[in-house]
C-alpha cells in the first residue's frame, strides 16, 4: 500500500490560473469602447471637416451675394439710378433711406462722400473702382460689415491718397440690402477738448478724433490771427461728429455752415472714410477744418445771416485755403461753366441781397468765387481783408467801392468789361485739349457801342485784331453768310416799306445792291457748289412771304441785277450740289430738280402731302409723308421720288423713345439725312428725326441707323428738349453732320440758351446763355465745318474739335464794350 502526497501549492505551480469570467468580460468591453471612441473620433473629425468645408462654401456663397449687391449699389451711385438704389436699401429706417436717396442725387454715396472735403475721383476712374478689403460677419451670418478702399485725389495738393469706408449689409428676403449700422457699431459718446475746440464723437471715431483735434485747434488759431481777432480760449467752439447720413447732404444745403445751438455738426469720418495712413488722414481732417473755419469766422466777426451769406461762405473758405486748409472754392476748370452762365455785376448784387430762403446753388457759388478772385487780383487785397470788409458792408456796391478805381457808379461799364475779360482769360487758360491753329478766315459782325450806334466790324483770329468797317443807319440790321463763306448779305429786319430798305451783298471789295423785296432764308443748307443762294421774296407790306427765289451769285456784280430763279418752296441740295428737292406747299408735293432747275423726275408722288425733303446720299432722297388718314411716315426712294417707300413709321420710334399715346397723336416734325451715322466707321447712312405732340414746341430727337441692305438697323434715342425751341435762323446741323445746334427760347427770352449736342457721343457738348433773338444770325459754322463762331454777352466764342477728339477746344474773345448781334465767317 502506497500514498501519493500533494499539497495545494504543488498543484498550482505548473500552469496559469485563469481569471474569473467577470474580469475578462470587463477588459473586453473597455477595448471595444476604446475602439468605438476611436471610430467615432475619426468620424467626427471627418464630419467636422465636412461641416467646416460646407460652412466655408456657404460663407463664400454669402460673400458673393454681398459683393453682388455692393456692385449693384456702386452702379446705382455711378449712374445716379434712384430706382436701382431704392431696391437695394433696407426699409427699416425710412429717414435713413430718404437721406441715402438724397445723397445719391448729390453724388455723395460711397467714394463721393469725400467730395465736400476737397477730394475727387482720379481722372477716368469711376466709383466702381473701389477695392473690397474685408468682410466681417455677425455670428448669425445675417449681417456683413463690408470695407472698401478708394483712391482719391486731394484737390488742394493734387496728391493721391487712400480712404477706407465701411458699410453694412443685412440679408433681405431676396438679396443683401444696404442698411444703417446699429448702435453697437457706433458705440457710446465721448469727447476731447483743447484750448479753443471741443470735439464730441462716437467711440468708433475715437482714433480719428484724437488726430482731428490738434488740426482743428491749429486751424482756429491761424484764423483768429488772420482776422486779427482774439480766440475764446475756453473750448467753446464745439464740433459734433454725427452718425446721421443726412449730415452729409446738409453740407451742400441752402445755408453756409454755422454753429446751431452752440454746436457745429459734421458727418462722422466713418461715413466719409478713414485714411489708411497719416498723410491721408491729415488731408481729410484739413478738409474738415474748412467747415469749422467758415462757421467760426461768423462768430468771430458777429455776422448774421443772410445778406452776403454766399460771399461770406466763399471768402472764409478761400481764407482757409490761403492758410493751408482744404481746397480752393474755385478751380480753374470752373471758369468754363461761369462763361456759359455769365453773371453781370447786377446779377452778383442780387446774390449778395439773397434772403433766408435763397438757395445756395453750386453755379452761384462758383460765380461768387470767381468774382472774389477778380477783386483780389484787381486790388491786391487778401481774402482775409475782403472777408473783414464784407462782414460789415451795407451792400455789394458799398463792399467793392474801396477796391475799384474812381468809384463804382461812374465806372460800372468799365468795371463790367474788366470783370468779363478776366473770366474769359481764365477760361482760355483752363483749356485742356490740344489747341487748334486759329482759322485763316475772318469774322464779320454787327455790333453796337455805348452810343447805340450799330456798325459793321471785322475780327481776324490769326492776328487777334478788330477792325471797324462802316456805320449802319438801319434800326435793326442783320447779316447772313453766303454759300462757301464767299461774303455776307446785309439787310434790315424791321417790317416796313422794303423799297426804302434794300439789301446789300458784301463780297470781297464789292458791294452789290439787292432788290428790296428779298431777304435771306436762314434755315436752308447752303449750295455745296456755292453758286446759288436761297432768298425769301417779301410782300410789299413787308409782313408776308410771297415765295422763294435762287440768286445766281455768278451773275451778281456784272451788268444788271443778279439773275433770279423762282421756286415753289425751299430747296434741299444733294451732297454734291447736282440736284435739289423742292417742297411745293400749295400742292404738298416734293419736286426733284436738276441743277438747271428742270424736273429730273416725275412730280407725281404717291402721297397726299409731304414736307421736309432731305438727302441720304447722291441717289437716295427722303421726306415726311402723310396719307389721307393723316398717318405719317418717313419715306425714302432711290434715284427718283416717283413712288417713295414708307420707310419708317411712328410706332417703332415712339416705342424706342418711351413715348405714350397713339401714333397719330405724335407727329414727325423734323427729318435730316446723314451720309453716315456719326461715329460709324462704315459711314452707313442714318436719318436724324424729331417727334412732338400737336401744340407743343418740345422735341424728342432720334437717330435711325440704316444697314447695308437699306433697312432700319436700330433706332437710337437722342436729345429730349422740353422747352420751346427755335432752330431757324440757324443751320441745325454742322456741315459734317456731327453736331446738333439749337437755341432754347423760354417765355423770358433773355434767358435763352444755346445748346450744342454731339451726335457721335450722344451727349451735350455745351449749354450756354445766349443773346439770341430770332432776327439775328447768332452763330455760324465755317464752310469746312471745322469752326463754330458764336456770340455771347460781350464776347465771341470760337469752338473747334480736332480729328478724333471728343472734347471741344473753346477760345473766347472779348468784344470789349461792343455788344454784337450777328456773326458770319468770310474767306479772306
């Protein structure tokens, strides 16, 4: 019998003891959980990245929408499109919206907000040239602060600076809308003080205010010294920087800047734009300082509105500029506009008298500034001296009395002439286009001197020389140019016995008498071959027209009177002068005649009535026709007028012009043929026409372009003239068909205007006051079409445009104390 002894320890040493089942299960769960967490973390990271990418895409899409709205707003500002801007404005604040629309009309939106402080856009740069530098989003992505950087030219120095402006866009139902900033954008009110100036501003403008205050203080000290006044030295000149956008518009309001209730309100620099560097801010804040100096000068000099208010405004601004603050209130280029609205001394006296409700117009401000410059130039006085004397003067004449020779009343005519010659000289100096050589022709003019005696004068542009030709005893003599500028016809325009007032042809050294019953027909384009001249035959009573004759100029000056050819109506010459169209008013027909006045085609037209015949080219003629139902068309026909084609009806013209009413309510009143559409290098023909309503003298011009197939290619709206229009006795078109000239004569004939419209560019070239009366030839084109001579108040204007140039070069010649009424080019 044997025993196998083993203890508990012996059995446990040769193998691993397994853990309990619960412990193994926990370890497996932790491992799975760690794996799950790892998977979830990876998935979260992937999802987070995807969400971030989607958020970035969403934000990019939102940013593009904001940029798109901003681009539209810039376009509205550039084109002054009120409807477009209104669709982009938040309607949450009606007062803010109205102010923005008003600022649009004044050109004060975006980069234009800096204009009142002496800035302008660089030449050739539009408001759309601003660069977006930053877009900051609200946490909910419903609001964006958009910051743009604009290049500006400082008028006072000519340097370029950069201003940054921040505007707010909020998401609307259809697009992002330009919106007023909220209160948090501006922050609470703060203030800073110096010895003379206290500045109040919002927290957003704190940095700008700290740079602005020392400039304001220095400006006020300099002004007190210039005016020999004691500065208050108690910080009582308080300037408040307002967040209200309407403050911008009030800078161009109808009153000069002043302290109201002890404070001067100016727009926050955040509305205008902050300079990106110290140089830009210095230029901006010096422009701001001008308004402080203008307002402070009134308090220092105890000036009370409103007589002489415009003069005080200009004089204080000029004094500020003289001290190195802001731009001059007058730029050299302003003189051209001053010539076109030439103020007399009596006009300036009326501006002085003013009144509490008299508007401050930019045109008036420029005129006052020009006269201040004239007075300073004439007397040698400083702007500060003129400002001091104006502040306590009893009136305009009393103010200028010490600065002119021998007193005002006795020398008013001489002073008026001196004032006019100063402006004309400055306007000539302001020309920026390439000067053209003076024309070799001479001008003949009828002018009146101080004695009231009318005489014939000559002016030679090449030599800048006037000559006296002869005295004229007629009461109201006038002259008209002969074809080819070969001479002039001098005649009397007063009704009466024509036998006692015969006309005279002045050609070279010849003076050829004309029958007393003849008077020139102004509105006829001249014979291209310069042989025939159309004349009216006046009745014996001198009050009616009996018909039309052509004077054969080649026969004039020989034995016997000039040979006359009788016509049934006014002629329209073909471009080469070989044929003419004549409208016969008694039959309503248009006749085609050869140069020897024999019929060139059958006179039987397929229209009931017709008028205004014209030529498109040598083989194509046209007219305004009207059928038995009074429906009008412009008809054209090649080679003959036997069966003119109804080419252009009123309906498409009215649709293009946006004119309401049935076709028969409107009428074609004018039609002219152009050998080539202006600006068209292919020189395709075009029709220049005008429509109006019966009983109205307002006209809407259009240009109908004709394609190579002889069909209407496009109808282009041109000038709309809502005023009364007088085109006779002036050649409506320049000889090359590029410029449209007319006189606008309202009820007050002394307010008549001369208008020149560029058909190539589709813009007005100039609009100027005119001493026009319908008995005088107030302007004349040279036969080659290069030069326009025009009579102004006390001056003659010579205008030309070089090849390829869009801008006119204008030269002004003072006529001294002569007042001229008729002008004509004549070959030397």
